[in-house]
C-alpha cells in the first residue's frame, strides 16, 4: 500500500537557521503530495500541496518541490523563527481524487531556539 | 471560517465499555475522516465517509465503527474499548478533489 516516510523524528534549530525535513513516498500511480503543520494543542493545518512532477508548493516561507524521480517532497525554509516550532506532516493522496483519502507520514517535531 | 468541532474533548473509559466520539462540521464538505494520532505513528486513518449514509474502512478499522447520519455529523464508535485504543482522535472534513482537510482540535481518550 501507499506509504510516506519522514526521516527525522525531531529537529532542533536556532532562529535564522535553514530547515530541511525529508519526506519520501511510495505509491502506485501519480499521487498528490501535501505538507501539514500542527501547533501545540491544535489539529493539523494544511500548509500546501503539489500535484505534478517538478511543481513547487509554498506557503508562509516554507516550500517543497515534487520530485517523481527520487519520490521525494522535502520541506525547506531559509530562515526559521521560534514561532515555527510545531510538528510537520508530509502526506500523499490519490491525484485524481485527492480529497478522498490521505496517508500521512510519522511527523517531524521542529523545535526552534530563540 | 471552516469549523470542525469534536466532543468530548477528553474522555476516560473502562476496558470493555462503549465509547462514542462525535464530530460536527459546518463546512458543507462531502468527505469526513477519523484519524488517530500516536507518537511514532503519526496520523493513521480509521474510517472515512463520502457523504451521508456512507462509511469506508481506512487503514486501521479493527475495533472501530463509524456512522454518518447527515452531511454535518460523523461519529466514531468503540463498542468494546481496550487500553490499546488510548490515543488522541482527530476528525476532519474535506472537499472532494482538494486534499485540503480541516481538522478538529482532537479528542483525548484514555481507556483504563
């Protein structure tokens, strides 16, 4: 079945550091890819999506590029802030019916020190 | 503003008891979902629904039932709760073909 692997379970950075969270997927067909963010005490929130090879998704300074060749969708941000501390989830969904079912990765907890 | 509300927010149940988690959405979305969140496993899909009267099994449906009596409401039912079902449960709604889900704030269930 479909699966999403996030390499880092936890990431600790200082403010203004560069962030990379790795996401690799395994799926039949051509899935849509997503990033969600979850702040303490809240439910996850949609960050952005990409549906085609080489498409870049972005929001709030975060970005990721769909790479079908390496089956990856790594999250990056040039300069993190303390307010970015949260859990980040990579997810995939069927491209033709992306709203029907999402499969999430294990999540990466980001802690940013002031 | 999209709104998904869950109740109860916190629940303590005994092993073998029945638990019902309720979810209401005011987004008029066709699709609704129940996920559980556990450390190391992320979010795992239990049941989902395409609309009133429909329920579909997700990736981990064993021990859970779901009910979608209306567009707005989607319930998760544990007929015989077990300690392994101690978790945080999230309900979500989503429009067809977007992948953008709107989550509630979660329901923390402890089964003793």
